[in-house]
C-alpha cells in the first residue's frame, strides 16, 4: 500500500484567496479517475484542488507534509505549470525521498524539458493514465523494468527515456466512477447546488486550429464513448449522493446525435432530476436533439460560435458558418433551454480590427444569455502553436512553458491592448442593453448560476484590465 497525494495546481501563485471571490467550481476529473483506480487497489489517495481552494504554495506544502505521501502527483496545464513547479520543488526539499510524477497536457507534450530542467521531477506519465498509473505504483513498490510502463518518461544515467504512449483506452466503461467525496475534501457547488462534472466520451473528430484537446486523449479522428448504461449508472450514483447539478465535459458531447437523443430519453425515463449543462458545436443542434436535451433537464448550453467572419472560421477550420449560429440559437430558444452562452475568440494572426468588431457586435446582437469574448491563445499542442513555431514566432526551446496570446507574437495581429479595450467595451455594452437589464436581471437575482456567470464575466473585464 502506498500513500499518494495528488494536486490540481492553481493557475497563479498568490497569497490565499478568499473562497467567496473565486469562481471555479469544477473538480479535476483526470485526477479523480486516477485516484479512484488507485484507491480501489488499496492505496491511500487524497487529492488537493489548490485551484478551487485558493491555497498559497506554503499552505499547499503544509497539506502535503500532513499527508506525508510517498508519491506526489501533479496535474498542470500550461497555465498552472509555475505553481506545479514551485510545489514540486518545495516538496522535494522537504523530503528528498518523495517520488514526484507529473501528468496531464504539459507532461505529455514537454516531458523532455521538464525532466531536463527540473531535477526534482522524477517522472512524467504521458497520455491517458488510468491503466498505466497502477503499473507505475507497482514499480515504485516492488521494482521491475521501467520500460514496461507505457507513456513513462524518466532519467537514467543522465539520459531522458520515453516509453511509447499507451493506446487510447477503447473500453471507457472499464474505468470506475470516482467516489468524489472520498477523494477530495471539498464540497463543489454551482451556486447553491451540489455540483460535479463527468464525461460520457473522449476525443473529437474535428481539428479546430486553436484547440489542443487531442493531446491527451490522442484522439485525431478517434471518438470513444461510454455505453449509455454505464453513463446512466453513474448518473444514478451521483443522484444518490445528493448531487443536484452537473456538467458534461465531453470534448464533443453531441457528435453522435442518435446517441445523445437516446441518452437524454433514458435520463428522462429513469428520472434523473439533476439539471445539467454541456458544450456544443453550432452545427449539431437540430430541433429534435435540443428538445430532447431540454426534456432531460439541460438548462445551459455553451456554444462554440468563435467568430462572425467566415474567413476567420475557415482559417480556424471550424467547419461552421455564422448562419448556422443564428439558426441554432433559434432552435435552442424554441426547445426552451434556459441559458445559451456564446463563446467567441478574437485576435487571430491576421484578423483585422473590423473583423474583431464585427464578431463582438455579432455577440451583442445574438439573443444570448452570456457571452465569453476571449483573446486567442496559442495553446501548446494546437495547430496554431505549430504554425507559430514554423514561422519562428515561438521558440520551443524557450517558450514550451508559456501561455501565449496570439496578438502578442503575430506581427500581423491587432495589438492586444486595443483588443482588450474593445472586449471590455463589448462586455459593458452587453450588460447595459435594456433587454438584458429588464429581462435578465429579475431571473438573475433568482438564479445563483446566472449570478455566478455574471461575476465571472465581470472578473474577465478586470483581468483584461490588469493584463492577466
Ligand atoms: C473540463 C475542462 C476544464 C474545466 C475544469 C478543469 C479542471 N478542474 O480539471 C474548466 C472549465 C474549469 C477549465 C478551465 C481551463 N481550461 Co480546460 N479543459 C477542460 C477539458 C474540456 C476536459 C478536461 C477533462 O476533465 N478531461 C477528462 C480527463 C479524464 O482527462 P485529463 O484531464 O486529460 O486527465 C487524464 C490525463 O491527462 C491524466 N492525468 C491528468 N492529471 C494527471 C496527473 C498525474 C500525476 C498523472 C500521472 C496523470 C494525470 O490522467 C487522466 C486520465 O487519463 C479539456 C479538454 C480535454 N479533452 O482535455 C480542456 C483543456 C484541458 N483546458 C484548457 C485550457 C486552456 C483551460 C484554461 C486555461 C482556459 C482559460 N483560458 O481559462 C482554464 C485553466 C483552468 C485551470 N485552473 O488550470 C486546454 C489546455 C491546453 C494546454 N496546453 O494547457 C484544454 C486541453 C482545452 C483546449 N482549449 O485545448 N477547463
Ligand atoms: S474546439 Fe471543439 S469541435 Fe473543435 S477540435 Fe476542439 S473540441 Fe473539437
């Protein structure tokens, strides 16, 4: 039996934050899946969500010391890498025998840099790890050959080795549902609702240029789904634990419309009363699907609208049109789904200021409940990243650990400060529309979810102002 501490690092290193000021309410699903498998093998596992708790590095270290683990696992994204490194360094200084392993996107992509530059990281475990993490723990407990652990990267005699990645997990039903309460001591809430997230599938057959979802699930064109029975069992399980709301975080929840309809019908039939949300593409929302989703308690749909300009949509290889957006919004309204959030991205490599303004205006004119206008990030693992590397705008040796905004590196892009001002103005306009004030305000006061989203949107205005 091994004692493990797993940490979801926060995106910023800062003093303790008052929990009331933080918006995050989404548990770290990847750590939960790993944690559950290891817990079932008899290991002592606890997860700390530094992000949601707003713990400082010092407080996080104190938590680690209290647990006194033999293995410390960290799960950084590019944005939370600095915290992960700080925690790992302090933890190794405290106990040099502690085995430190990194997983998730950046460990999968940049294991060489991590192992070369940071002596205190012992291993990176790449790709999907539900079936490789237990093998790794067995190695730590009993020894064996490191080569036998797919996806493991390690140092040996000063050389960095990388075993081939594991194949994507075909049978997702073989992964047990996490016992969330047992693994994390935090009561996740969306407003007043007991809240969690789950995924019914992994992967996405699309390949939008700005997106990096294929990195871990290794899913170029491979979409894998859990059986409907398996998803329903988890939903019943969650309901029995008192959950009132959840979000499906599938990369592409509606990719197989027949399956989505079937799942929603069964949810209704089997009296799954929890309300839920999901993300969708604007080309996937037929009236029938949306109506069935609403019928099954979907109350919030996040749509990847991205841009009002066909040229930009084509550049992103999004395979949608602004007309599809207008049509799907009408369908969502007709279906009676309460909230529609529009996700937009501006500041593409050669997007003009007129195109940016056109997109922001589009967002204001559409009948949306929430808008998220974001600057385009060049995510490691995305095609835009590869393009920037090829053009010499990103130096992988130096920039592998950076969370980069396209407008900061592409000389042809509109300057970031200008875009930020336009975004702030658009947010303010969104809030001051008489329609919004009159119609939404009343409902917002009644709905903690709406309040939470509005606080989050206001948060993004101040973040943009602070240049975050
Ligand atoms: C749900 C989600 C969120 C949620 C919840 C995040 C959370 N608490 O975990 C929310 C909405 C809060 C969120 C926010 C953000 N996200 Co997000 N998110 C996702 C999404 C859609 C699914 C993640 C998930 O749960 N997958 C299911 C689990 C099972 O898979 P997994 O996390 O990869 O974990 C597996 C392995 O990686 C591994 N593993 C994971 N951790 C560890 C640790 C160890 C020690 C080991 C051994 C293994 C291991 O085991 C798991 C099982 O195989 C992904 C897309 C994707 N498909 O990855 C984007 C994604 C991870 N997000 C992304 C981004 C950019 C962000 C934001 C920065 C966006 C923003 N601008 O605010 C923020 C940052 C948040 C933060 N605090 O760090 C990018 C990351 C790209 C990158 N290069 O870093 C992704 C890939 C999407 C994209 N746009 O391309 N996100
Ligand atoms: S943005 Fe959505 S549709 Fe496009 S590749 Fe990513 S997950 Fe798939």
